[in-house]
């Protein structure tokens, strides 16, 4: 890595490959959503069954993420990345050739098992190639597909379905994936990830963590689809999953080589960064649930039109990410994230006041502001977490950050789905118990004149729900401010050294612990 402020050509090349893989895996979490109704009709299957095309993929993604760090250490990021991308391409082809709902769901689960490792393995490769001094800039590169996919996924999916067929939402991955494999063969470094390459796979930890995450994500997805937290299909998976994750954390705290290193949470700065990542994920994906539904239910627009009207948020995010990485590397992620969250609050406020006739221009401007806020929050928060890590810690920390972000997104979606369902139930008779989409079904079934009279009450329901979205953003300010404080302390120690007796003792204790870790770790390998 060069010592100046510019990324080296090698890191830029790695970033291009990583982004190609990330675009495929993340787009497939959103591009399919607009096709569910079409799939239900073409495959002659009820929506309750077809919904598993999306849910099965998400569960498979969450299940495989914990394996990422061990696989990168054991086989090397390049080999793992090329293997999972090749698997993703192959399973995408199978999805496009599916002949029934059952076959499509099965192929989507296989696709998710491959796709879940693409993003975190790419992040490991980039983080170790760039080093902590440039984490802001490289994470802003990774953030491009992460922030833009929820915006453009529905648009791309709508275009493909309207002009070709639903099969092309899967076939489109083939040329992209093959191009990524060709580039990866030439550009990705071949060495293994710096870490504990001799460590055995923690099978017990994997057996606890992967089902635990999948159970939590499933329970939260049932909240979003049913609009209630009282059903057995909601609280039982969440309860079981939480128990498994707690058991994993307790066991892994004392394990020499856990599959995910939970002991990193002892660092206040890392914990604050991780909490910020989780809450921003909740605000991002929860907020992305609301606006397309508002455009479709209240304003009567098509899914494609609603998707196009989300584009300003992507523009704002792209503008922000051009600068957020440089600022993060220069002044630290703390002030950047706090400023981003405040901007996100400002951009969300107009949506709390929406009516049935709110100007599209005003909403577009607010979306640009929201996009700028998101561009200054998600990836700088993740970069702040990486900046606190040793190179050898990156493989085991990356799955944790990805899992927290995914669970945060599921929590945000579930909370806002329940709130929206309750709000719409008050405006549209017959919507109770039908989930977040129940209000849409009830509203669409009404005569045009009746729907026009209900426009303002429905809009008010969305505005009230957006207050909850605003609360999620405000909640993220708490760990972000702690993260900023810890970064200032760290920089002060680096510049002046420990300045109080307690600080000296803590510094000496940390140094002794690090030395002890370096001495005992090789003896435990193998």
C-alpha cells in the first residue's frame, strides 16, 4: 500500500472485482421482490408459497456468513471468492430454468448459500490489502452496491419482467458473474488471509451460530409478512435463535479459535461501531420498505414507477460516498457518522408530514438528502470498526459486522411493517391481520372515488410510521457519539501517550495481554 493518500492500483483492481460480486449478491435480495406476483401466476402457486423464493434466499445468506472468516483463513480469499461466485452463477442459471415453485425455492436456497459469502470475503480481501489508514475509502467503494441495490433493484427487476420475463432476473447474473471470475483470476491476490490459517473449524460454534441467526431472521421476516409479533411463527423462532446465539457467545468467549471472535466486543470503540452498523442497517432497510408502498398504495403508482421515484436517494448516496471515505480516513469515522445521521434525520422529517398530494419534487429532494445521510453513515461506521483491528483480526470480525447489519435490517423492516400495518388498519377497513401488504390489498379493492377519499388517512398512516423510522436513526446517534469519543481518546493516546496513572496501567495491561496472545496462540494451533 502506498504511503500517500491515494489507493494503490492493486487495491483499486481488487475493489472493482469485489464490487462486481457484491452487485450480484445484494441485487438478488431486492430484484426478486417485484417479481413475486408474476412468479405466483406463472408457476401457479399461492403468494404464501412464492414468498419463500425471497425468504429462503435470505435465510441461506444469513446461515453461511459465519463460515466466511475461517474459509478465508483456511483456503485464501481468492479461492473462496471464485468458488462461491461460480456457485452463484451456476445456481442463478438453475433458478432461471426452474419449472415449478418448489424447484425455484430449492435453487434459491442454494443460490443464497453461495451468495452469502461473496460480500464478506470481498471485504476481507479489501480490508487486508488497504490497511487501516485507507479503510474509509475502500469501505466507501464496497458501500456503492450496498446502498444502491435497494434503490435500483426493484427498477431493474421491473424492467426485466416488463420487457423480457421473470427468468431474466436470474439469467442477468451469468454475464456479470463470468466477467467477475475472469477478472478475479488475474487481479485478486492469491495468498491466504492473514489470521489463524492452522485453526480448525469450530463445528460446535457453527452449529450454534448459523441456525441461531437463521431462526432470528426467519422470525423477523414473519413479523414483516404477518404484521404481528404475537404469532408462534414469530416469537418462537426469535426466542430459539436468541438462545442459540447467546449460547454461542458464551462458549466462544472462552474458546481459543471461535468462528466469530466475540471478544472483539470488549473494545468500547469496536462495540460502538458495530452497534452503529446494526442500527443504521435497521434505518436503511426499514425505511426502504415504506416509500415504495406509499407510492403504490396512496398515490396509485406501478412498482416500476415507484422504483424510479426512489432513484434520487441513490444519487444522494453516490455523491456522499465520493467524499465520505476521504473524510473518514482524514478525521475518523466518528464525526462523519454523526454528521451523516443528523443529515439523515433532516431528510426523513419531510416523510413524517406526507399527504395524499405531497409534491413529488419535494419528496425527491428529501430523498437526495436521505441518500447523502446514508452515504455518510453506513460505510464510515464499518470503516471505523475495521480501523481498530489488527490485520489478523479482520477475517473473524467481518462475519460479525455482516451478521449485525443483516439482523439490523431485519429488525428495522419488522418494526416498521408492524407499525405500518396497525396504522393502515385504522384507515382501511378489513386490513387487520393481513400484514404490511394488507392495507394495499384492501385499498386497491376499493372504488377509485373511495380510494381518493382515503388518500389523506392512508398518507397519515405512512407519515406516522416514518416517525418510527426517525427514531431508529436517532437511536444510532448514541453509539455513534460513543464511537467518536473513543476515536478521540485513541488518537490522543497515539499522539501524546497515556496521560494519567489509570491510563498508563490500562495501556500496560493491554500491551501485556497482546504479548500473551502472541505467545500462546501458535501453541494452540492445530
